[in-house]
C-alpha cells in the first residue's frame, strides 16, 4: 500500500516510517510513505501556498493551485495505481476501526493535510473523495491526523504484525467489544497477583474469563458499543455473573 502525504511539513509524517510496526511494514515492502510539499509546486519567488480569506476574518486559507499541482504530480508518479484522496478535517467522518479496515484495502491513499483556516473549498469539492476526522477537537494541522490514520491502517496490512491474530483480538475488532485486560510476569507483585484462571492452563476457562472481561469492560466503559442483538445466550449469562 502507498501513502502520499501532502503537507507543508512532510518530514513530520515521514518520521513514522522510521519506527515500530509502520517502520517494519515498510522494511517488509508492505507499504511506502511519500511526502509532498505543496510549496514545491507553488509559483513565484515566494512560493506562496496561502492567502487571506475572501469576506474577511482571521487566518489564512491554503491556495488551490499548489495543492492541485501536488495531486497531479502524485498521480503522475504512479498513474496506474487506483487512488483515493482523503482530506484530514475536523468536519469529516470520524475515524473508527471499521473505516480503518476499509481504508486498509485501498492500494493508495493521498492524504491532504491542511493548515491555517483550512483549504479553499473549491479544491476540496473537485479533488477530494472523502474527509476524515480523528475526533471532535481542532488540531493546528492535518499531519498528526494523517499519522494516526497511517499507523492504524499500516498495522492491518497482511504481514505487518508478527502475529496476525493479535489484531483480531484488539478492541473494536470482531464483534466490536473492548479487549480484555492483559498480564505478564511476575506472577506475584506488590501491586497484586495475576488472576489465577490465566495460570490454570485450562483454555476453555481462559477464553470464558476473557470474554467475560471484554463484555464487562465494554458494558462499564463503552456501553454505546454493546449491541444487545449481537450478544449470545452465553454472553448474557457472563454479563449477569
Ligand atoms: N477552520 C477549520 C475548521 O474549523 O473546520 C479548522 C482548521 S485547522 C486549524 C487546520 C487543519 O488541521 C485542517 O485543515 C485539518 O487538515 C487539520 N485538522 C484539524 N483538526 C482535525 C481533526 N480533528 N481531524 C483531522 N484533521 C484535523
């Protein structure tokens, strides 16, 4: 999968490729991240990328042309790869794991990062397929949002995680519950013991305990995720215990 990030600070997002799961996925040839600076596609001595908003008011607005030229250059760099253009925006659809899974199936994402007051609306209307938000708060730029999206999508690429099973057990996966709690050595610690069932070697009991913990946590922390219709009879018993 290929990510082309349009940003006034492309090195910011490129950093992602140097670390952790995203870095490893890059080394394994599962993805690549390319930064594109609209300033490189701007005209004139000052290579201007923004201007004042019509109608007055504070702040600046990103110009159409440098962004359009950057998008054209990206398409030209790999013309045969199907492409989705995403604008990171607080006004977009809120990113969730279902959306992440959907995006993980794309061959290439062009991620447009805004700055200032945002981008001239005409560019968005003409070039952007989808606007995505990472939450109901306002960042000063789209780079962190692009980094969040890339990280979440990258770890779902086949072969990115050492154990593909682990992604399936994460929160929001499968039937959408929160993950169960995890413990590791030592067994005894001044902060408390490891739940005995996890040391029992009884896989059926362990699976039951984990399911119960997932249900309980989801019930307490994120009841909005619990769709009653998806609970089995056994789940209802676990929740009642
Ligand atoms: N005036 C815009 C508004 O209120 O909708 C906010 C502009 S914001 C200061 C600058 C840029 O940060 C945006 O163009 C967008 O790319 C990015 N951004 C800010 N908040 C975001 C969020 N919650 N999710 C994704 N991108 C965000």
